[in-house]
C-alpha cells in the first residue's frame, strides 16, 4: 500500500481545521515529490527513498523547517500504517530532519501599548482586542479568542486550555480589564479562520506604526538567504503568547511562575521559546554586579 492510500485512515481521526489543513499541505508536498522523482512512497519506504523525496522538496526552494515538518508527517503516517498491520521499514525512525531556529518576533510592552491605543477601523477592533488579551495572558490563539465572562474568577482568569486540557489561572492585567469593560464584561468571541486573523494583525501592526525593518536569515534549498521585513508583517496569532512570556521574563517574574501559565514543562523548552536578542541580553547584563 502507498502512503497516500493510507493517508485517509490517519486523517479521519482529526476534526481540528488547522490539523486537517496541515495534512492536506503534506499530501500536496508528497504528490509533488513523487511526481518529480518517480519515487512512489510505499509504507515500507526506506531512508534512501525518503532522502530522494526530501531532496526534491529542497529543490523546490522550501525552507529547512518546512521540509522538517514533512518528515515528521511521513514518520507519523508510517507508524500509523504499522499499527494497521502494513509492513514498514523499521530503520525509518533513524532519519533525522534538519532544524533551524525560526525568526519569530515578540512585541515589547511599549509596542503592545501602541497597538492597544491605535485608532483602527471597526473591522479590526475586535481582532486587536483579542490579540491584546493574548499578549497579557500568555494563552494560545485557540484560548484567547474565546476568553469571556465565564472565565473571570475574582482578580484572575481561570480557563481550561483547549490544546493541553490544563487549567491555568492568570492575574487580570490592566489592559485585559479595560477590554472587558469596553464590551460590558463579555467580549464577543472572534470568528473567522486563522489566515484571516493573521492578515488583520499585519494591518493592525502597520496602522500602529510598527514599521521598523527586521533583518534575519533563513535556509532555503540548503542555502542561507538574507531576508528583511517590516515588523508588522511578522506579527502572527502566536506572537501574543511569545510576547507575554518574553515580557514577563524581562520583568523579572520567576521563570517557574511564568511556566505555570504558559504550560512549558522544562526551562530548556521555555528558553527556546522566549525571544531576547543579543543586544537586549547585553543591556540586561551590564547592570549585573559581575560587570561593575
């Protein structure tokens, strides 16, 4: 059996639109790689066959992390095939995907205030307010778009997270309190898909004046490519959660207390998540007794 023939078996267990979309993207990549190489991916594909498909995707100009996600999906699909009694090549788990750190920004507290105070057309205001709630709660997009009156418990929010099914308790930030007052204590849930929301965030950032140019590097087709973009184009739904974690850390809140809100299990995973550049790190260290 080919992996594409087995794909519906693993997809049928999911209902989340984002997950279904990711599997659809994977299917398109696999079809293109097979067509380009003449290699059909059967359930017992070996590491050499997988490498041929991976090379075809790199030849398209796909980024390292994009191809890495493809490899992860391939492994999941192969393991599913094994559970359903199909023959697989057990060495496939030895195939390792390259990874690179993504250029994901965080917003400073001043930038968050600029967004909160920006004069915006009505079509962007709810998206802005929901994003601000994410920036001051550390919740994921799936949680901060539904945060409402039923989650208020005294001076805190108490909510069962959708992804991890963990209850988190978060002090209500003054910006969050202001947003709740604006909507008489119960902001309406945000509707629309994630692509539409991210598009609105770019518009919101631009209108708030976040036009500083960011310079960074990416690996495309195994080549390091210099990139640049205004900050507003780098804002996504997940920027809110990353901004919360980074700003809380820079404000010297104990890491363990931040992790109780963000749900990170280890400090190693937490420090990979926050975004502090070298200049910010040096400025912080300059006040340390070791350097004085």
